């Protein structure tokens, strides 16, 4: 499979608010941007301009954020492919990047298996410019 070559627009978190009529179920869900590579799901809540090395393709999630049973981030049967990037001192099993369009910026994706404490530390390091 060839990686998706179009511009990748990565939103940190997309939240769409809907109305539930007469006590019905909520009609919206929050979507975190996710990718899946080698069976590992990664979620992004940060950006960086760190240098990175091209890695491999990953599947990009869709955001199903409307309807009575909004699922949020899901991987469709035929997901779009994006190219991932790695950062020095961060193993790809824990951290990947996805370039934001034609810029030098990347969305930072951390594996969902990483503990919340370590995930926060990683995001703080990228925010501070540490490597």
C-alpha cells in the first residue's frame, strides 16, 4: 500500500456539540486524532517543530462525532494512510509524528499503551523543546 500523499490536517481535539431533544441521548462525541501502525494505536494532543526521520505508513482514524451513538475516533475498513516520522531519543513503539501539511511541524502521537504520567512527560518535553 502507498501512503496517503494529500495534505494531512490534524486537529488536536474536535468537539462538536449537539442537542438532544426531550431527554434523548447526546448527539456528539469528542474525537482525538489517532493513527494505527503495526497494531499500535497512537493519540495526538501536541505539536512540535523538532526534526524527524521518515518512518513508515500508518492508518488514520475518522471522526464519527454526530448521531445518537457517536463513536468518536474510529478506524474504518479502508482507512487513509499517512506517513509517520520518528524523533531522536523516542522509540517508535511509543512516539510517532505526522507532518502537518507542507510545513516543518508535526503532530506528536503517543502510543495509547504509554502511562498517562509518561505521556504527559513526553508532551511537556516536546513543548519545552527538550530532546
